[in-house]
């Protein structure tokens, strides 16, 4: 199997991005500055990131029969993602995310699952051949969790590398699923929820990550926003700092990191090298507005010193 053959199973959403001076308090009415529609969804974002960076990417998912569904598929095609495994479901609405972005680039997001909720176990089973043909399989948690766990089982049945981005984080992930993960990539909040431990410092993040290693995960990679990323496995804990940039919008930073990390691995980079590559790519994404619109092309990344 050639390098870069990546299968991504997950969500597709249309993002309604509202620019606001700050994130409003409960009960507060705030005048926004602008609104734009940007293709998003964690699965689709990761697929676009990997494709823009040069990987051979296939995506599995579902969209609705509304105006957004066709737009979401077209956008993936334009990025170079293979979309034969994306079902358009007549009568269903596409996934939708309402995103508030403040002047510092921080965001607050509400997601309506729509057709993503229809990605059940039977849908996953119907694409076993695509899982079998992939080099690695990437998953998130914006489709039904039972489907995610079924996909993990199938991927490991066929001895594939499995990357799980546990976002949005569930209260827990079954131990038998954790034991099959090659790479778990949470942010600080997701790690705190999954481990039940505080994650306010790099040292605390390492301790929390080791709780998940004890359940069988091979590598935990914690994304730390402006502080970079932390790799924790059985033999080491390595903090990789981020490039210092002025953040405009962090909406797809984590998804860009995941897609870029997978591309690094598929190209034969070491885990550490892949994390360095991913932090470099995501550092570009946060300087731009939107989800998929913020993800850089490979030549932009290679041009960075």
C-alpha cells in the first residue's frame, strides 16, 4: 500500500461562523460583526488537511439532501478527497455548527448532528473493503459512538494504524477500544474528561495521559493550543513547542493537527517528526479565518523555515 493512503470516517458540517467581540455570557444579547458559511465538521476538516498536504484521502460519512449537503461534497472533491463513500440522505438535514469567534481567535461551538447521526454500525460494516484497503484509519466522535467503536474493531481486524481524535469527548471510552488505539489525540479538556484528572500544566497532562496508556493506548498526543503538543508513550514524554503566531481563528487547529500528523506518519516520518510537522501546519491554520478555508497547502508549509 502506497504511503499516504488514509481513510477518514466522520462528520461533515456546514459551519455558520459569527464574528463577535467576545463570547457572550448566559442571558446576554450581543451584536455580531459578520457571518459566513464555511464547510466544516471534524472528519471533513481532517480529510481536507490530509489531502491538501499531499495524501491520498478517502472519506466515509453522510450529508443531508439539503443545499448544504451537495456543497460539502463538492468542497471535499475540490480539495482532492475521494467522496464515493459519502452518502447523501434525502429528507435528512446536513450537520450544522454555529461558531462564535472572538477578537482573540477563541471560539464557542454548538453542533447539530443532522445526517451525521445516521452513520450507524451497519454503515461502517458496509465499507469494510475500504477499511481493508487503507493504510491508516482516522476517527473522531461527531458520529454515533457505537459506529466509531465498530470502525476501530474492523480497522484492527485488518491490522491498520488507528488514530482517534476523541472530540467531542465522551464521558468514557470502553477499555477494549482504548486498547486497540495506536494514537489517541485529545486536547487538554478532552484529556481531563477521559482521565478524570486535572490538566492545567504539562506535568499534569503527562500524568493524565499515562492513565490512558495504562489502558492500552500506544501513544497519547495532547494538543496544548499555543503551547504546542505533548507526546506520551511507554518510553518517553516529549513536549513539542508551537511556533509563536498571532491567532485569528482556532476553529480547525486541532483537526489540522490530526490530518497533518497522519500525513507525516504516512510519509515515513517518526512520531516526533510527525508532531513537529503537525504543529507547523496548525500554526499556519490559526492565522486564518474559518475551518477548511484556513488549512494551508503543502507548498506553504514546506516554505516555512
